[in-house]
């Protein structure tokens, strides 16, 4: 019996980098199959999608990984079989986000833009609904890339106050809707 040599650290790194670059649904389905050792039927059941979509995601993921490892530009070549499933899952995720935001007391509707990532749309809404001191703090940190000390100096507050504000923002994000990929993984983890 012929055995393959163990992959080198560089090979493993290149593979993992390629997996990170896959489209979200194909990446999650591939990980469910490889890492969680789930059969196609079980993946389809957990995500409530058609098994042909699962097979298309696996085929697309493997094809794209091979292309990336060969130095070629990956392309979506199973879009006709995957796109309808992605649309349905994204609509389900949007309903989940809306419900989760309502449960948090946020009644302002999410503006779902066609060319904007849904996760970014939710993040924008979360930032917009923060109390002004928290919103200003997070914008100085994320948009202007200021350190905690720089924010403290700019806002004339202590570093500890900045840290407390950032912790409050992280609590809001943690309690908010899960990102699309994390939501898919949550669905996939359900037994």
C-alpha cells in the first residue's frame, strides 16, 4: 500500500489560507464534512438545504482549493447550484438578525443593501444605536485606529473609562446577531 507523505508546515498553511478564501457557504459545508466528519445527508439536514447544494459546495470548495494551491485564480464554478441556496440562507439569516435585534430592544430596521455585506449592515446599525459616548469611543478606535491612551486623551477621560466603554461595546456585539458564517456554523452544530 502506498502512503502519502505527511504534509509540510508550508503545505498546511497554504491549504488553510486557501480554505479561508473560499465563499462562506462552501467553506462551512467543507468544514462540516472534513472537520466534523458529517455525511452529506447530515449537513443538508442540519442546514435545511438540498443535498445537491451540499455536494456542489464540496465540489466547488475542493476545485477552488486546488486552483489556489496551483497558483491560479479561483472561480465559482458551481454558482447555478449554490446561489439559490445561498439566497435562501441569507434571507433566513436576515430574519434571524431582525428578530435578535428586536429582542435587544433595537426597533430601527436594518438597511439591507444589495452590494453590502449583511454582517456589515448589522454592525453599522449596532454602532448607530449605541449611546453617543460609546459610539464616539468605538469610532475613534475602529475608524481612526487610535490606541486606548490616545482615545482617553482625545475624550478627556481615563484609560479605564475607555476600556469600560469598549467592554460595553463588546457586550453589545456579543449579544447581537451572529455573523452569517457563525450563524451557519451554529445551525451546523445543532444535532
